[in-house]
């Protein structure tokens, strides 16, 4: 069987190779086999498929076309050595025979015939006993809940769906999911729910005596009538809140209680049965796994953010005159994007993009990066490589994929006079157009050894004068709108004290803060390792 190979010959991903046997896709979307961060590349630009005749490349109705050996094609049977041009990137095609002993594509889906009985058909095919009916009900409930929560990794959404399913199955008056606070050792409500029109629970309304019993003994508890139950009748919370029936089970992961599901009813004794308790215990098992997965993902994201902070500080620490630049640009980008109505997800990406936009400057020699005089042309050409260096540094980390356009395009100018590719107007991804305005404003208002920073009003006027020349008019207008609302000045005030304190230090003190290039590589390798573990 023959294997195809695509090698990237130009651009920020130069040198990368992608081997494939059945199909390879190329485009700007992150789910493509070969992703190209280029405004001239369509979301799904082209694909290469294996046929009996060989490997066939097909243009997928892209905006700017696909070239093979310099000629525009709709489809073309590739030969080894063919050069493919997509947007600004050149790719080289090659292939090899891996031998006839290996006949299966390891990435292909294998269909296996297997008869999986439907639980309801199995149990209802004959006369079901009461016990079998209870087992069926429990199994269906668990399957329904797993379907409801299986696709989500956001902890709050997972907990809300768990409670929603429990209310459908057991019909309590009130319910809550509590998590164990590792710092205080206390159980805190993270999600609560009540019947329509009812009030939810808060920490003061919960029966701590019931919760503590479940926490200490790691057992589920069914309370038929709390007012007469010797274990809990003297509890102040039960007396004050007039709790009658309660159901409470632990959420256990790796033999440790990580939380509790609590249900109660104030208007009815014996509101829950032994079967309800067994059902809730059955639900708690998969719920614990999903909650723990959501917690792990949260830890993973925090690890990524810690890495991001370390990388941003590494850039800041090299130059005492630009300390806080990345954070200020990030906050300015948030202010402008908010004024333009960006979604919460887009704002989160903009924040990270602002923090990391200059990460490639780590790869610029100190003799150039810290030079106080104007750079000569040769030095300037090296400095202009930092966007592509930055993309190479973080490429391959899924969590950071969305920020790549901020890193790569924040120096492209509206009139085509920017770098690294000289794109113009709509060719420049919107992330780059946004960040250029924010980056320029901060640069103009920052004091350097060879000049004082401009007054913000003067910097605003400079942005206005270069609107439609260097800057996208829409983002300049968005910046001015945010300025008039006061959000720009608020972002500057937040940083002012830290900025002044940092700049008063002698440069030598910053040397102790500088993270070495080896340490940076270690941080990135750790992030990529965590990323692979997530996969």
C-alpha cells in the first residue's frame, strides 16, 4: 500500500510533514489535517484522496483556488515532486510504498458486526418481575443521564444537567450538588434547583447533620421523616426549615468523597423509597466520573494559563520599559472587542491573544531586542520575524490554536504595508486587525529611552488620522467608542501602579526575572504533553 506525504515548504509551519493513506484535508479550520493560518485560504480549501490510479487532489470550491506546479486546478492526479500552492503556502507532495503486508489504515474506522441486545427488549420479551422492572428503570435512567451530560465538559453545565435528570426521575421539592472545598474542608453548594416556583437551596438551609453523616461514612442516607428520626430530629436546620423527607448520597472518585447529591421534601413524609436511594446511588457513579473529568479539564486549563503567564512574563522581563505591555494590550483588546459585541468565547480568545501576541520576541537576540537606538535594516528584518517565531512556538497545542491569528497577523497593515506577509484590508484576519490598533496605542503611550509616551488623547488622534491607511476603520471606531465609554482609561488605570513600580527598578534587577530559552522550551513541552494527555 502506498502512503502519501505533504511537506510544508514555506510559511510559519515550514518543515512540517503529514503522512496519510486514505485522505488528507487542507484549510483554515482547525479540524483539517493540514491547517494553514492564512486569510487567503478557505476554511475547507482542498483535499487529497487515495484512488486506484493514485492520489487525487481536489479543490473544494475555495475562494482563491488551488495550484499544482503553478497551474490552477479543480482536480489533479498527483505525482511525486509536485508542488501545491494554497494561499501563501507551498507544499511538496511525495509518496512511498510501505509494502503489501500492511493493508489496513490505522486511522480508518473498522466495522465490527456485533449484536448488542436492547435492555428493554431483553427484559420485556418475557414476563418481567418487579425487580427486573426496577433494574430496567434504573438502567434507562442512567443511560438517559449519560446521554445528557456526556457531551459537556463545563462543570456548571454538567451539574445542572445532572440535577435536571434527577428531578425528572425522583421529583424532589429541592435539590443541590455540593462539592468538597479542599481549602476549608467544607461542603459548598455549586448547583441547586427547586420545583417550579420554589426557592432553591443555600448553605444555611441544608441539614448539616445529614451531610456530615454522608461525608464521614461515605454512605447514602434515606430519611422518611426527619422530625422523628433519632439521627437528625435535634438538628437545628431540619427544625427551622421543616424538612420532612431527605435523600442524600456521596459522589465518590478513587475512594474519596468529592461531593454530595442532596434532595429533600418539606411537605411530605416518605417522599422517597429504597428504590429511589438505589437509583440515586447508581446515578452518582457516572456523575462522579463526569464531574471529575470536568474538574480535570479545569485543572488542565489552569495549567495552560499558568504556562501562558510564564511565557508573557518572560517577554516582559527582558525590557523594563515595556513591562506590562502584553497585559495592557490584552485588556485593550477586550475593551474594543466588547464594544463591537464579540461573544464571550471570542473575548476569552482575544484576552489570550493579547497576552501572547509578542511571544515570538523570545527568539530575538538581546543585541536587537534591547537596542535603544534605531535598528538598521538587517536588524529590523530579524525583528520582523517574531510573529512567525511565535506561531512555531505554540503551534500544536490545541488550547492555543485559536490565538495563532493574533500572534501571526498583529503587524499587518490595512494598506498592505505591514509584515510578515504584506496582506491588505479583508485579507488580514480580524484578530490581527483588532490587535494592531491596541498594540499601536500602547506603543504610542509607552515611554521609551529615546522618547516620552504620548498623551492618550494624542494617541487617539493618531489612530484617527491613520484610519483606512494603517488601521482598519471599524476597529479604530471601536477603540474610540470604548475610549468614550471610559473602558480604555479603566484598563490603563488598572496597570498604572504596577507599571510605575516596575519601571523604577534598575534593569539589572530584571535579569533575575528572565526565564531562559531552555525553561521556555520546557514550559511549552509541558503544555504539549498535557495537551496529548487530554487527547
